[in-house]
């Protein structure tokens, strides 16, 4: 059962272990490690494109941003309810615009990521 609460900003250390593991693996560009934090039928939505299932999520994680050099910095973290969390990462690199704040919205099921929407 999902309990609805008022979203609250939290320290990144209070994010669920699964989200922390994903963020660390994704920042290190370790797609094979990052994909282990997802359910087998998980979906990732990025730039209006949806990637469903382990193979497509792995392909997305391995290729997303691969043409650029960049660093990530966690700017904020928020708990929305028992299953929903949001993280803002600041990305800086050699891509057009050089700096972007991206929001990662996570849905968890059984301690794994069932959906990730990046905006």
C-alpha cells in the first residue's frame, strides 16, 4: 500500500539503497551494474522515449550520453511517498549548453526500480 505524504527534501544518504546504488553505477558509467537495480519489466522514460525490459534499459544506460564527457553532482533528493522518489542531478560537460539539471523520478517495487523518468 502506498501512503501519500507531502514531498520532503532529504539528505542523499536517506535515499533507498537501490537508488543510491543506481546513481553511483550510472555516474561511473557502469550500465551492467546499474541495470541490476531494476525490475525485469522496468521502464525508463527519457526525452519522450520509453525503454522497457532489462535489455532495452541496459542499452539505454550504456548509450545515454556516451558521446560526451561529463560529471554529475546530486543537487537535491526528495521522498514523495513510500514508492516514489525524485533526485536532481547537475550534469556538466562538453554537450550543448554545458550544464543541465536533470530530474530523475523513481518508482520502486520490492526494493527495485520499476520505473525511472528523466526530465
